C-alpha cells in the first residue's frame, strides 16, 4: 500500500458514482469481480482517510480491511439513492472513531512513514516526508471532530454538503469546525509557511 504521507491519489472518486451503483448491483447478484473492482477503487482513499484520522499505519490498514469486510456483509443495506462513496467514507470514519475510543488513542504515534516514490530525489523525498509527518502530528493534536472534517475536506476533497451528510451535521457546523481546525492547524504549522 502506498505511503500514508501522500494525499488521496490524484482525484476524487465521486465522479464514478453511477458506475459504483452498477458495481453494487452486480455485487448483490453475486459477482465477485464487481466487489474486487470496488475494493481496488476505494482501498487507497479509505486507507488514507483512516490514517489521517488515527495517525497510525497499522491501525489504518486494520480499519481498511475491516471496512471492506463490513461493506461485503452489509452491502444489501446500501441505499442507491445516495452516493456510494459517502456510505463507505462514513463507515471508515465510524470505524476510525471507534478504534480511537476503544484504544483511547488521541496522540500521534511518532512512527516512521513509508516513502513510496523511490525514483524521486532522495533529499526532496526526505523533505516531503518530514513535512508530511509534521502535518500529521499537527492533525493529531486537533480535536477529533475538527480533524475528521479537515481530513474529509482537504484530503478527501469532499464538499461541505457531503461532509455534513456523512457526519450528520448541518453545513454551518461543518464550516465552523473547518474554520476552527484551520486556525489551530495554522498556528501549529507556522514554521512550515514560507
């Protein structure tokens, strides 16, 4: 799996919603290839979302696996009137928060981050990895509700409305948490600004 220090892979998966619904319909008819395609499509974004919330590579991997197991078991409960990505992101957020509560982990673990791009300039890769680690440490210092909203907005590229739907919040609350989280993050990362 790619480095947790990298943002979501290039683009949002939201644009494939109609295709997701078609894949889900195929899965419900017993098509295992369709489920494998959903896993390939969402594995990295789910892993990155979990990592940004829990701050631990192994926990993020465990959450990712657990989310896909849960999705496989409860796929019949998915309501196709809504976006599939919202459903699976919400499952990921819930699993991440449950793990944090279960383990009472709100601090950064300080573990080494994997570096995926071995072809890049080693000095630039180290600098990027260090910056990413500092950002992750700062994220982990935020209140969990602000961390989740910031993660969905900036790493998941979700709209205010989508975040509100996933977290059962009105858009005003989403904007308020984003503002508060950004202010806290800005003060924690002052030294990263040029």
